[in-house]
């Protein structure tokens, strides 16, 4: 290991010496060119394997000292150290980053509790009649688990151990199996609660709440495109995704159904009601039948509860309905306003520069000498409020309004669907529903509670992350997986990952400050603006660059290094940073799927059988990379996919 480090250092030193030797005379070179040189050296050092955070800090400190030394040699060291402390403190003062360790801790708790095995088996049986059921169940499981954990490596590794052998045993194509696992595991990058969106929001100064609301439908769209591709392959080429044999579709029924004739295909609710009312076997207690009847009635109870809450929401006054949402959005804005400019690119103020004092009390400028002042208008007399003037105020109190026609249409359609559901709800489907109730629904409820509290403004991202971490603890306890070792390992891994992210932010902040001091941002701005690009051309250029950067670099490096370069250019092209962030989040999934880095491929290869080669995994990922490009095109063509929900919730 030491030989590799010294070899890398020698190569980096040779590159620096060569670049300085090829540089023109100092009179012909500006500090801005040195900023571009710093950017190139950072990319080369990261590709050589040096730690990203410390590479950013080291390069930033060196070039910041050079920038200060070129103007004031005596104060260069002191100013450089001051810059380092100020940028590190600005990152520490960013309240948004508090949610990162909590979300990561939640993810490791869910991962260590081994909930994925039960989830995959229940989804596999529930989708047994769907073409390519194993692959579809794999994508859905990956999407749910990646959303709950946000840890791509953990999801791909666990699904490689669990789903890959099952798909290969069922005769599935190796390429299709590998593509489903690697692409499905990357969905956690986009679908909230996503750590990537928090990092982008803190770097670009965009509301994390709006990013979460905007990324919800694009993430669901991308998962739907993956499932559509699997269904298409299963129909066109059945040998790549053969249907399950009939023996694997049979669901074992519990013992109490032996007393019910033809129970497998019989309606569960009607059969249970008849068994409770009529004569039953002695070994079937009524408590068992009542418990199963209650489980079977849960969909109807959930429908009644949802429609009841919806009725209260649609009939509530407008002010009462929007108060909580506006409160949550304002809390998120206040958080960013108080977090400083961590990750920003603004240059430090010039030495000796004075800001204009604010006008105290809103005083106007003094009158010009010789000008005639107009007489002030007489003050209006103050009239005491009377009973008559108080009447309009009482009449203006918010009044509940009747439900709209859309609500009654939704109620009628939902009631029809519920009736059809119970018509086909047999005892076999009741057992599948109980499997999902014990695996899918608790995890989905925790995810929806976290996302719902953020999107609806009931909690800030940090508060929702704390609730999610507590929910992960409750799930581990409920599934009897909780112990001291699980808590210790989850806390240890969450601390390591959080430390890496925070050091990345500190390094990125120092690097961005040095880059701005040297004038590198000005050169890039002048170069891009000099090309006279249209907004569409700029978006294409930016997305192509990010796509190509995803080959040698990971998403964390792309966000913290290159987003501070792109974001200042968005205002010139009238591009919403929220929309740009959604495109970037979808594009950055290619960082885990594109060779030669393709971390998902290496995660899967580490746990796959020996006969599965790396080339087969790469070939399986290529169609899903094409689907990601199609998703980016759809999102850009129809921006409402990502902007409709934030526009509705945060007007």
C-alpha cells in the first residue's frame, strides 16, 4: 500500500513539475489560469486514488496561499489560515447537514435488521403471475430498500446475495439479472429521502424540501421505466425472463382454513364471516377467525380513513390548509438563510472595502438645497372602532366549503375498485397480503411518514430524519433483530460515512474559495458566455459534461467540485436551480453504472457466483443507462414531472 501511495505521489509531482515547466512566463499568465490548473490537478489526483476531501483541502490551501502571496506576501500565511477556519466554520454552521447522519443512521439500521429478505420473498410471491416476476420484484425491492437506506453499495450487495441466485436458478439471463440489481440499487440516489439531494441543496443553496418534492415523481417514473423494460423483454424474449412454474406460485394456507371447504379460491371475507357464524371445527378458535377477518378488512378501513382525511382537507378553509405547508417551507428557507454561504463561490470582500451602512429607520435622502418642500398632507383622524366596523371582521372568518365534484368522483371510483378488490380477495391472496403487511407496509409507512412530514411542511428535513432514525429502531425491535451489536455497528458506520461527507464539504468549501480568489470562475463564466449558447444548448452541454464526469468520478466528487462552477451560470440562462438539480440527480445515477468506475458493478461482482463475469454485468447495465438517458429527456421535455408538486405545495 505504501508503494502505491509513493508511486501516486511521484506521478502527481511529475505532472505538477511538467505543467509548471510548460507554463508561459508569469507575465502572460493570470491567476485565473492557475485556478483552472488547480481544478485539473484535483481531478487527476482523485483519479490516482487520493482521498477526495483531503485532496480538495490540500490543493485549496496551496493555491489560496499563492493567491494571497501574489498580493500581500507578508500576510499570506495568516490570510490562508483564516480562510481555512472561516470556511470550515461555515460548513459546521449549516443546519441542513444535521439531517445527513440521521438519514444514514436510519439506513444502516434498516439494512442491519435484514428486512430485505422478507420483503423480497413477499413481493416475489405477490407478483408471481406478472411476466418477469422475479426481475420486477427485484426492481421494486431495490427501489423501496434504496429509498429507506440511501446506501447504494448495501442494496446492491444484499440483493446480489438474495436475488441474483434466485434469478439465475429460474433461468433468467445473467445480463438482465445484473442490470436489474445494479440499476434498481441506484434509485436511492434520486428517490427521497436522498443524501445526494441534501448535498446538492447545501452546495447550490436550494431548498431541500422543494428538492424532495420535485424528485418524487421523477424517481417513480424511472422505476416505472425499468419495470416497463423488464416486461417488454419478458414478452419479446421469454427465454431471458421465463415465467415461474406453477409449483412456485402456490401459497401455503394456514391450518384454520382446513375447516373451510375450497378455501384456496374462495372469497376470504365471505368465508370468514360464514365460518364465524356457522358451525366450525373444534380446533379453530373464534379469536383466530376474528383476527384474520380484521386483517382482511384493513384495506377497507384504510380507504375510509384516507377519504375521511381528504374530506376534511378539501372542505377546510384555504388559509388553514396552507398554513402548515407555508410554515415548513419558511423553516427550510430560514435554515438556509442562517447557514451561511457554505459551498458558495462568492469571493471574500476586498481588503479595506467598506459596505454602505443601511439607512436606519428607512430615512430618505436629504433635500436638495434650494428645492421647495411640499407641505405634508394632514394626518387622518383616528377613529375608534365601533360595533359596525367589527361586523365585517366577524363575517370574514374562514368558513368550511363544500367538497368539490372531483372528491366525489374519486370517492365513487375508489369504492368501485374496493368492491372489485374484495371480489377477487381469496384466502391465498389473504396470505400474500399478510406477508406484505409484515414486510412491505411497515417499511413503506416509515418512508411515507418521513417524506410526508417533509413535503407537507409538518417537519423540517432534520426533524423528519430524526423520526426516521427512531422508526428504524422501532422496526428493528419489532422484527426482533435489535441488539447492542446492531446498534453499535449502525452508529459506527453512520459516523464513518458522516465524517466522510462533512470532510468533503469542508474541502469543497476551501477549494471553492481558492478557485474564486484565483478568478477561475470568472474565466469559465467568460468562456461559456462567449459561446453565445441558448438555454437548451447550455443544458445539453452541462448534462453531457456531468455524464462524462460520471465515468471516472463518483457523485460526491461531481457535486462538491463541479456544481459550484455550474450553479452561478444558471441565472444568466434563466434556468431554475431546482430543475437543474433534478436533472443532475437523475444524470448522476450513471456514475454508479458507467465503466470504468461503475461501483455498482464491482459491488455485485464481489458477491456473484464465479461464472458471472464483469463484462456480463457491464452489458446488463447498458440498457438501463439508456433508460436513464430517456428519463432525462422526458424530464427536460416535460418539466412538470418534477416541478408540478413543488409548485402546488409551495406557491
